[in-house]
C-alpha cells in the first residue's frame, strides 16, 4: 500500500488543481455573459473558494466519520446545507465587492443554477470521499486480518513443532545418569546426541524446508537415543529411494510419527520391536511410511489418529491446506502411518 | 534385612536404582529385576518382596494395573518420568515417588522413609495407594484381570455387563467372564456413565448392548442383551436407564 503521507499530498494537489480549473471555467463562463474579465475572475475565485471550503469540510468529515448504512440521508442534508451556504455567500459577497447593478441582477438571477451546480459538486466530492476512505479502511482491515492470521499460524506451527514429549527428555536424562556411573564415555556420547537433537528441534523454522537426507540424519539422532534407552528391544529399518534423498519436507515432521510408532510398539508388546521407515517417490509426492507392530486385542482405544499424529495432521493442513496427506492403516498386527509431502518441481 | 524388587522396562533405569542401592547393602537385598508388569507380577507372587521400585509406563500393563493384580501388595516406591500432575494424587500414599532423573540424596531419603515404617503402616499405605491409583482416568479404558497365572486385558469396549459375585465383580465379555476384586460401586463410579448403567444392585450393563426391555413382575423389568443374557432391572435402575436413554 502507498505511503499515507504521499497519498495525502497527492490528494491536496488534485484538490487544488480542481479548484483552479473550476475557477477558470467559471471566469470564462461569466465573461461570456458580457462582464469584464476582472468581475468574471472575482466571481470565479470567490465561488471556487467557497465551494472548495465546502468540499474540504465534507471530505474531512468523511475521513474521520465513515457514515453507517442508514445515515446516507445525513450526507444528503449536509450537501444541501453546504450548497446553500455557498450560494448564500455568493449572494452577499459578490454584490458587496462589485457595486454594479447589472452584475448584482445577474448574481441574483443565477442563484438557482449556482445552488444546483454547488450541490452537485459537493455531492460528487462526498461520494468520492466516501468510496475512497471506505476502501482505505477495508484495505487496512484486510492487512490487519492477514497479519493476525499469519501470526496465529506461526504460533500454532511453533507449538506443534515443540510438542516434543517431556517424557522423552526426562527418561533420556535418566539413562545418562545411569551411564555416568559405569560407562562415562557412552554417557558423554549420549549427551552430545541429545544436545544435537535438541538444537536441531530448536532452530528449525517451518518456512525453511529441509531435504529428506537432513531430516533422516536428525531422526537418526533421536533413534540412537531411544536405542540406548530401550536396549535390544528396539530395532529400526530405514530405507530411502535414491530419488527421494533431495526431496524437501517440513522439518521435524517425521519425528512425532516415529515417536508415536516407538511408543505404540514398545508399550503394546513385550517382545523386541522393529520400527520401519520407508521413503518412496510417488507421482510428485514424497511418500513416507512408518510401521510398527501392535496388538489389536489390547491396544488402548486411541482417539482419532492419536495425539502425536493429530499434531502432524494439523501441521500439514496449515502448510499445504489439505487434510488428505496423512493416513493410517492397522492390519495383521502392523500399524502403518503414511504421510505424503507434495513436491514442487 | 528387607527384600526388594526392581520393575522397569528400561535397563539403564534399573541400573541407577541398583547403583544407588549399594549404599543400603546391609538393609536391603535385591531379589531381582523385571522388564515389565507380567514379569513383575510373577516375581512378586514368587518372592513376596517387602519393597518394589516400580515404573509407571511399561509395556502392555502399566505399573498401576500390575499393582491391582497383586494379592498382598508390598510397599511401593515409584520411579517414573510420568507427568507430575498425574502422579500427584498418589504422592501421599506411595512410600515415595521419584521423578526421573533423581539424585542419590533424593533416593536415599525415599529408602530411609521406607525403612522407618512399621509393617502395619506400610500395609495400610499400600492399600490406600491402590484405591487412589484405580481412580486415575487412564485406568478407565480397560480392565486388567488375572485368570489363573495369566493376565487378561479387557478393553472396556468388549465388556457386556458386570455382575456382583460375593466380594468380587464378574466381568462378562463375548469370550467369557472374569473375576475382578473390586466392588460394584467402584465400577459404577469409574466406568463412563453415558455407556454403563447400574440397573440393579448386582448388575451394570452396557447400554449399546441392550436389544429389548420387557416388563417383568410388578415394578421390575428385564433387559435382554445382544448376547441373549437376561438382566433384571430394578425399579430405581429402570428410572436411571430411562434418564440416560432420554425416554
């Protein structure tokens, strides 16, 4: 949008130009009736000054008080009153300046036509101002609205990314606490993994997408930590088509799904659990598939697609405005989560 | 000498407890370590320990569910990274609960608290703990029962009706019925009241399983369930049922 200062001065110039043109036309017109150029010019200037003042007044009024829907009649009354005032001004000022009987008669006879011309000019000004200012208002509102929406969206995306389970953090710290006692080197390694992972989650911004390779290496940190925690019970398989390696996706989109799979898998069976992650290229979509074993008989009833997954769904919805990018299947004791990330080529 | 058992699904978490227990070599003997609630349950019945260190989030059945199945539960020290507010309710009833990761000082305090207790105190405390634990909302989605030596997890969705049976409640499902050492009023309070209605002093039925309600003698009715079971409905039970069904 243009700088308001700039539009304001432009408006002023247009207004002045209008007044000058109006005064010249009027002068020419009055001269046409056989009066001297001097008389004609004063007539034109005085008339334009009065009309200009009236227009300025109504314009200023409308700038600060946008009329409601029912109050157009007020504007009409205002226009009539201002036109009346202008005409009245001419009626008294002009004969006062020029003490000329013929001219005074001319002024008195032309009062009706002067009134209507003034009324039309003021009405036109009122209309233009009304449209102009309501449009400005609307633009301002729209801008505010989009800004508010963007802020809300950013905040929500931020929150969704931060849904890292505190549980994970505390349990990891507990594992480190255990390792410090008898395997200090591993404790140190785990601290590094944990800090790398946390740093990765902190600096990521949704608008900056990452490549699948980057996302997978970040995920690997998470998996390594979980493997230390659960020991031999947790195994992972990651396979990624060559074509997918440079695909882009929102950062940290895979982690909650894998976290969900691990939790679901590990807490639903007592055996060793293999969580598998597959990335495939499918017709301009990057398809990511995460699978974990589960026991359909004892699985706790899960609302919707599960807590972690609903966050992912919401994120995909905010980023791509689509609800069909995530799906889950459960069969043969295997729970599968599939997400599709549209790729722009 | 007190005897203790460690129940936690994370090996490293047990390691910490073991290490910290070194300081109590003369007071506490470690009987063993268990990977999950099933192993824990077996080991408790077998060894009858005085104290267990128990994690809450474990595979298949959680710490509370395991405790429910133990006949003479020992004293409990929770070791967990569970949400603090969720466990707050049990704070006063467990010997203590340790938020992972916990320091050696904090651990020592918990164990000293346990050692200072008389057996009678300990028993009473554990009983209150069990009552409180079963009130937690997480426990209302499924019912964990023991059949012989096996543990059976019944999702609430599979329950058809509940019947009072002496000091127990018999949980009826399609696959059979299981005894649970709880009271009818416990289930009346904890089960979702829009799904389950206590229609009789001795019966709680699931509304969506009702196929028909017939009049039966004076003031009484009989509810016929999908499975064909006929459940008596008392006068007050009928009023409650009508309320929930909105008729």
